[in-house]
C-alpha cells in the first residue's frame, strides 16, 4: 500500500474506542493533513478508502515507562530500534527513563532525546528527567529547568530515591509542577542481592529472594511524604499488596498519588521462574509475584485503583541474559507484547471493557504526565492503532524491531494484534511492518 503525502484516508465501519471522549462506537473516520477531520467533509484532496470492518481504532496508545538506552548503551536499544518497536506495538507516545549513560539530568539531554525522536518521526518521546544528579541519590537535579525543557516527569528509575529528605524535597517541588516524581519503590537494604520474589519458589530454586516489603515499606513512606508536601507522586511498576493499601490510603485522602502496573506482573507468577527452571527471561525488578498478588493487581487495575499500564520496556543484549540466573540482567523487553498481553488478560480473565482497558493505556498516562489530547475529534493529531482484536499469534521475539529479545512471553499465544499504526497522520506500521523508517 503506497500512500501519497497529500492523500486523505477514510476508514469505513471501524469500531472507535476513544477513552479521551469516553466513547465506544462504530463509524467512519477521516484523516487528512495530519489530523482527524469531520467524516462528513468532502475534501479536495484524493481520498483513499479502507474498510475498518472488524477492527478497533484506539487513539494515542501511551507507554509511560520505557528504556531506550540512549545515550550510552546503544547495544541494548537506541532511538531508532526503540521507536520502531513502539510503532510495531501500536504506540503513539512513550516516556523514556533517565538511567542512561550519561544520565538524563540536564535540559540539553532532554532536548537531544526529543530531537532524536522527532527526526525519526515514528513516535512521540516524552523524556523523563532524573530526580538526582547522575542518579547519585545525593543532590537534586534541576527539576524546574528540565520541566521547562520538555521533561514529562522525574525518576531515578532503576534505583529508588532512597533518602527520605531528598524525596521530601523533590515532592515539595512537584507540588507546584505539572509533572510527577516517579518512584521506583525499593528498599535496597531489604532487596539486597535478591534476584526473584522471596517465597516457596525462591526457596526451592535456592535463589535469594526479594520480599514484598522491599516495595511496600517505601511506598508507605512516600505516600506519607506526598501528604506532607502535597506533592505529585507516581508509583512505577506496583507489585505488592502493601503498596496497593498505601495507594488506596493516599487516594482516599485526595492526594496526588497515582500508580502503574506492568503487563508481566499481571500475566505471570513467580512459578514461571521454575518453568522452565532458571529462565532468565523472567528476571525482572520488581520480581514476578505469587498468584494472590497477581490477582489483586489485576483487580486493582479493573477498579481503577491502579491508574495505568506501562510496560517497563527494558531491552538487554542476549549476552546480558545468557548467564546464571543470579548474574543475569533484570528486565523484560515489553513494547511489542504489551497491547496483546493486556487484551488477552485484561479483557479475558479480568473481564474489563475495552473502553476501560484502553483508558489505562491512553488517557490515564496522559493525565499523569500532564499532557492534553482531545481524542478522535476534528483537529486532533491523527495518532492511533488499528487492532484486530480476534487475531491469535505466537510471540517470536527474533522478528521484533527492538534489539531486546528478552521476553517471558516467547512462544506464548496471545490474542489481539496491531495491524497498523498512524502517527501524525502518517502510517508508521502497515500490515505489521514498520514503513516510515528514516535512516540517520
Ligand atoms: Zn524501575
């Protein structure tokens, strides 16, 4: 399918699931000049008509937690491979974490990352700046300057902000900002040397465990600091019952506290580490948890206690995973499975409505990151994924665009496939292939 830049596109009979407007209905969608247009309009340009029968159109899928590894670790991922993976996954917006080398703790690196993404034109990148200089945990980075330069939030992700005094100071700043402090909640003394969840399975495998309390103790501290400062706190990759209780406590008091959950914590349990035993594709931080926790996380996503889904896309080179379990790198490459994993488990086991599920993957991350978007309305930038909700497919990371093939879903059958992705009125993915790849 070739496409002239001036062509308009009419999608007929597509099911538009638009959480930004709270609407789920079938209809026609017209795209021209980079934006959605009134479907009744008769444009002067040539119009290519496509059938959208049986497909879902979801605007602005947003993954608010990814690692693109640039600058400094381009053997794991770079902006080109990461952006292509995002387009393949159906995403229009991703927020990139700051734990690169050098660390993104200055406005110049924020702007460099935005420029890299803009030159590629495949996905909008919202850089997250570091909370502390060099992720050193000792001195606050220049949060306000980075916000002015386009940072969508602040996080030392990969590490927690361990110091209570620094966390208090960061949250105080955030009380007057539009963007949150995103905490990777982990008490490093409690998780010390742990490589998987602490429980029966870790005992059987002889691996050092990470207790649930390594997360929940820090989340309880942080919600209290959010109350003290009226700060804007977002909890990354929530994975414990105690953290859910702290989140509920914070929300019941009307605090500006939000949370995200990763698909792997909803899909797998720590039993997967033993099946097959010591599969390093399962090694992730926070670790895969027992089934009672997994079910509680899924229920909390359904009720909206957990606001958003984010993949924590953490690509690694094969050599960094092809090691004994204790020495392998933490992380799962998640951009190219996130949507299908959520359709499979969110609409399946959790029986969420598509509108509710996609709200957690579009409007909620926009709200948390302080971004505005109108949805599928005339004048809004045409960003959307076209999804075949019934397609079943087997996960084969070898064919991915991400350099990171580290996935516990390898060989798993999932339901729901991204057919095409449009970003800024241009196809970035057509029939499963990334089509707009600018070579730098
Ligand atoms: Zn993290």
